[in-house]
C-alpha cells in the first residue's frame, strides 16, 4: 500500500521549513498549484494566495525565515483518494522574537498523481496575532 | 441512497439560526456531543467549547441572537462514512450593528448513527474581529 500523498507532502513541507531543504517539497508540487493561507498579509507577508510551484516554494522559504516548527498534532484527519484535510495544532517559535506560538489551523489539500494541486488553510488568526504581538488586543464584548 | 448526515445537520443548523426553529437540530445532536468553535470568547461569548446537547442548543440560540446567515458557499468538501469536513465562506449580518460580515471557516464534523458527536470549527478570527469592529486593527509588519 502506497503512503498517502498528504503524509509525503507534510514531511517534505516540514523538512523545507525546519531544515531549509526544499528539494523534496519541490518534487511534490504541481506546476500550477493553487495555494492560499488566509490571514492578515500586512503583518504576515508569507500568508495569502500564491499560484505555481515557484511562488509556493518561495513562500515556504519565507515561512522558514520566520518560524521554526517544534511539534504538531493532527487533531482530526480525513483522507480521500487524492485529497486530505486535517485540523492541526502547531507549536512554533517566531524566529525574530524567539517567542513561542501555539497555533490551530485547518488545511485542505488536493493532489493529482502524487503532486499537490491545491492547498487551502484557515488559521485561528486572532490568536496568532495576539501571540505574535505578545500582548492581548482589547476587544469589546458584543453579545 | 441516504443523504449524508452533514447535509441534514447543516440544513437543521441554518434553520435553527435563521428561523429560530431548533427542533430539527435537537433531533440530530448526540447527548454527549463535543463542540468547539475556536476564537476570542471575550468578544464573542458564543464561541468556545461546549459539551452535551443542551449546551450546544443553547449556544446555537446565542448565535441566532447575534447573526443572520445570508449565504454560504462550500469551497471544499470531504465526506467520510460518518464524518464530513468543509471549508466554507459565509455572508452574515451582525444583528446588533446590522453590519455585513464575510467569514471563512473550516468545520470538521463526526456523526454516529446520524447524530452529531463532534464538531470543531476553525475561523479566520482576525478578519471576523476587524469586520465586527468595523475598522482595521493596526498591525506591525513582522517579516
């Protein structure tokens, strides 16, 4: 039984980020990949949408320049033949501030012949912003 | 072919929110359901974790008191036998301010014998907070 594309991709992504070895990742990305990590791009320029392998490899390099992954846990996983979705909890360090960040996100990946063709990620971005700032943002209670 | 539990649940949830008719929803929730919508509970007390049918029905009533759903689009869907995950884009109105809110979220649902046993939702919360406030929060650029 062949390993699911999501596991190969995940391993290559973490190697690209933590070890700055993007070759495995490059070999697993379709030429015309669509990529979107939704979030405030003014604060985090490595969030947002990208199109094509070169742009995705470039944004993964930017991510590697900014964070280090310590641990991740898949809280929920769903696998299809050529797709995978997971809800994940990451323990990261922001490299500029050396601040620990605990992040929850959901990712939806699609593959074709083992290559990533689409990646969409929703992040609990308010939590990310507060942890990155290192202080709470005062919010009114609305309900 | 029976309709997937996710579609029944989704219809009942929207009926509970928009029409304040929670009976269909109540009939589709397991006694010991686990429920979590991650986000800033100080601002939105109807986010956060709940356990059990009564608590989930109560929080859905609180959601109904605060928002109205205009449209939703499933951008990605994955279905398993007793599970479903989707990335969704909602068009809402915040009822207190009459403000339109466009929201992206990812939901992971698990069912047992047609009843919801687990729901976990990741929301692009920073976007939600800014739209609810009706103004941008100034952020430093970190990268």
